[in-house]
């Protein structure tokens, strides 16, 4: 028997599972492809480094230097991605398939525009940008070359991500996985061909690595368009009408997440300066390894957060506020529990984990890394809880909460506490900014600043979430979606 929504439209099986089925099973099923795609992306970074390493240390350093710059660029592309995912999920939940399709088109167009602006700026300003972030004369030319070429591919990457967000918002995370697999697979295949040359194709070194990355973006976008125009989404010409109101909705929902990304990226850059002053080379090694280990450990939590965001959005759109609340609660339990298990394993064997990343690690570098990995493990459950709680706010279009939470977490807690590690004898300069003397607490202050800020964020966001739910967070969000749907006379019930 078909499942019928309140507006009389027949639900798809996927939507029925999200708004009617088992919450834990649906959440995990939606999250697994998203976790897998994050693993695929990490694997791509490893393969890129492997091939670039064959060119020499300078090539690896040049590409590595562009990572924080590209991190900021992709933070700017988060607006159409997050806005598309959340708004599509709400419209699907409200049985407004036509509105969901149009939102994918709006996200795609916005991503192309933002990607073109950011990519053009990166292409034209690559040389001064890499000098600004500290590139030496041996590294700067290669770094600028790589950054300029990849910058030209940002519109492709942004547009692909926007369509991918549309699939995730609809509950089709497998399509998102295939898009990422295509992107990474083409990049990995093209890397050795374009870097070293094969047959008539001459090797282009770092330029070849950049072109392989852009080729991956193009492949991902091609598959994304094929899937969107095909039976998985049925995107059609009638969905191409653009309105200022839909663009405003995208910017309103997505822009705070861009702000959140910029906040976190900027503090991470400053923290590297604190670590360099307080811990020297051993401290930098420990901090870098800890960051890499944590980035892998939180993959399940990030996937669950994305899945919960779409589920909350669909249940808000379907006028199921109680189910949106239960989805968030289940997400907190699953995310915090999974990261607690990973944290326990890391706490038990920190030295083998450290040597898994850097086999030659020894001396002060090893002892500091073991200490950092041990301290990091205490905060893993808090990271999972925050990811799921913020997914609840985001699914209800309250994305400003994520921005404020990270602003307080990084600038009010993490950076000031970490600065206590600085020497107490004199002021120091970080990226040209003079900071006051610290308390000479050394690297433990940095380690506990990271874990402490994660725990404080979990407590603060949890308390605010409880208050917001009592104040009608999901009830109000459902009413807002219904009001927006009633005001939109362009929805096609037969879509």
C-alpha cells in the first residue's frame, strides 16, 4: 500500500524510511556511504603525496603549502553545498519535489558563480598568495603554479558538490559516494600519467598533478550531471526557473557554515604558529600527527552528522518535529559512542598509532605525540556529540548556531588557552600579529586546549540545544517550511 503524505503525494521508499522507518537503521544506512566517501578522499591525499614524493621534497612542500589556501577557498564554496542539502531535504520532506529540484538548480548556479569568482581570484593572485603564507624562493614558483591551475577547476568542484548535496538532501547518499569515487579515481589514474608522462604525453611535474586534480573535478561533475538528469533525480528543463527568493534562502542557510569554516581554518593557522614557538620541531611533529590521526578518527562522526542533517531536514519538512528531535538524539548516541570506541583504542595504544603515520618517530617527538594522542582521545565523544547536535540545528535551518558555536570554541577557548604555552619572557609574533607573553606551560597547554575546547563545546551546545527544543526548535522550523511552501505557487504536485 502506498504511503501518503499530508499533502496527498506519494512518498518514495527512501523518504518513507526517513520519515516513517527505524531511525537508527536509516541513519546508519544513510551515513555509511558518506563515511566511505570521506575515506576515499583521505586515500586520494595519500596517493597524491606518494606520486609527488617521486618528484622530490620541494614538490611535496609546494603542494602542501597550498592546502590552507585551498581550505579557505573550499570554505567559501560551502554556502551552496550546505544550503542545497538542507533546503532540498526540507522540500522533499514536505512532498515538494518540484521545489527540491529547483533548489538543486539554484545551488548548482550559485556554486558555479562563487567558484568562478574564487577560482579567478586564485588564478590571478596565486604568486602573492603563496608568498604571503610563507613560501620560500625554491617552493614559491611551484606552489603558485599548482594553486593557479587548481583554481581554474574550482567552479567544476563547486558545481559537482552542489549536485552531490542535492542527492544527500534527498537521502540518496550512494549517489554522492559514486560522484566522489569518480572524482578520486580519475585523479589517481591521471596523476602518474600527467606528472611523469606516458607515450606521447610528456611529463608536466607539479603542473600535471594540478591538471589531474582538475580532471577529477570534471569527471565528478560529469557523473553528477548524468545522475541528476537520469532516473535518480529526474532533473528537467522545467526546473530551470531562477528566483531571487531561492538564492536568498540558499545564502541565508549556507553562509553561516562558510563563516564557521573560516573561523576554524584561521585558528588552525594561528595554532601552528603557537606550536612552532612553544614546542619547536618535536612539538610541530606531535601536533601534525595528532591532527592527521584525529581527521581520520572523526570520519564516522562527520558522516553521521551529514546523514542526521538530511534526516532532520526531511522530518521538519514532513511536519514531524518529534521525529526530528529523536533523530538528533539517536545521532548523538551513535556518533558519541562510535568515537568513544575509537578514542579508547587510541588511548590504549598511542605509540603504535603514532608510528603508523611516521615509522621513524622517536625521542621528544614520539613522547609528545603519545601524550597528545592520549589527551585527544578524551575529547572524541564530545566531537561526536557536537556533530550530531549541530546537525539537528542545521536541519532546522538554524545554521547560525554552528557559526557561533565554533566562534566561541576556537577564539574564546582554544586559542587563548593554547597561547598559555608561549614563553613568558617576551611577546611573540604570529603571522605579523604581536601576542602577549604566555605562562610558559609548554605543549601540554596546547594539547589540553584542543580537548578542552571540544568538551566545552559539547556541554555548551548540548545545554543550548535542550533549551531550544523546549522553546519549539523543530516545531517552529516545521511551521516555517509549511509557510514557505504555501507561499510558493510554482510547485508542481505531479513532479
